[in-house]
């Protein structure tokens, strides 16, 4: 999970293609989903529910990381 945060910290510091930036945002979203799932009871459907939100989370991360 630390690598996801390192990648996000470098998000705007390196020149990347749109695909590279999207991959970083998806990786960060997956790290968030992993953290949430790791702290959820075993008999829960959190993984399926959160994976349905993956694109939304990635969109929100990309929007939040835009330089203002």
C-alpha cells in the first residue's frame, strides 16, 4: 500500500501519459478498497460492492490531483 501513496505523491511531478495517470489513480483506488476490505467481516460482500465503485473512486482521485 505504501507504493500506491508514493506513486500518488509523484503524480504531478513526472510527465506521464493519460493512461499512466489513470493507472496510478486506479492503483490508489485499489489500495483504498483493499484497506476497507481488510477491516470488514468475512461474511460481507464488500469486495463486490467496492469493485463496482472502482472507476468512480479513480475518477475522484484524478480530479482531486489536478493542479490548480
